[in-house]
C-alpha cells in the first residue's frame, strides 16, 4: 500500500515537473538521421529529440548527440575542427552538452580486425574529445556498467544521494530498470551534471542505438 502511495506521489511530481520544464532541443547527428527509440527513451525527459544529418548555428540546439563518426570526422573533431555535422566546437565552447556514442565510431565497430596501432591512434582522438568536454556514451557489455537502482521491497528508487555517489565515481551513465523511480531532486542533479540513464532489462544492459 505504501509503495503505491509513493509511486503515485512521484508520478504527480513528474507530471508537474514536465509541465514546468523549459522546452529544450537535442539534435542527434548521423548520416541516415533515422529515429532511434532507445535514444528517445533515454533523453526525452529532458529534451525534444530530433534526428538530423547536420545543423547550423541558426538551429540553436541545447544539446548534441553524435551517433556515428567516420575516422576522418573523428580526427578533425579531435583537432578542434568542425565537420559537415555542423558547429560542434562552438556548442562545446558555449557549454552545451555534447554526447558521443562509442559504438558509433568506425574503429570501435571494427575493433576485431583493426590493427592495434591504428585503433590506438583513433582512441587518442576520442580522449582529446573527452578532454574538450564531450561525454562518451560507452559501448555496453554484460560486464560493463554499474547499476545504482538498488532494490527495496520489490521496487527501484534512485535518490539524490545515489546520484552523488555516481558523480564521485566520475561515470556519466546511470543504469536503471524500466520500472525505476527517480526522485525530482535526483533528476535535477542528473541534468546539472550531464548524467543520463540506460535502461536494463532482464538483468542485462540493453545496448542503446
């Protein structure tokens, strides 16, 4: 009974939060610009998610997610230069969140056949991007990731204190189940720190994208 009351209160708080939330736009950049439901599920609480092949300053997105990069695009961005995607560097300098999907990188997709020296070369570009402020959404495996959705009497609840633990670890992805409840204070802190969620089902991480 108490769990149902808590759930109802959190749902009402979420509805109020959604009503008062500023209208923000995230642009997901990829060559095909094909909508991905898992990306929408991950970020739709914070942004209107739009899938595009490129953007201009006039589009004025509040956040970017780079879904895929060729080796040439990765190297150019690592050198602090823009590509045909649009003014990514300007977004970083303006303090806007810029996410990069690790498994959308060509050398990561071909890790099994890519020469180690070549793989290392492109990983240096990835590290440079992270040093510029790009948030890397790591490729998920059964062993990777740490769930902070602790079970309590059959329900999952994430509080502000648990998000602070995530911040202390330096990780930017928080693994949850599709039934996890996140308190409004925890959500506010996650937005402020650029921490996003990945939904886990059946005890395994589901790869986004």
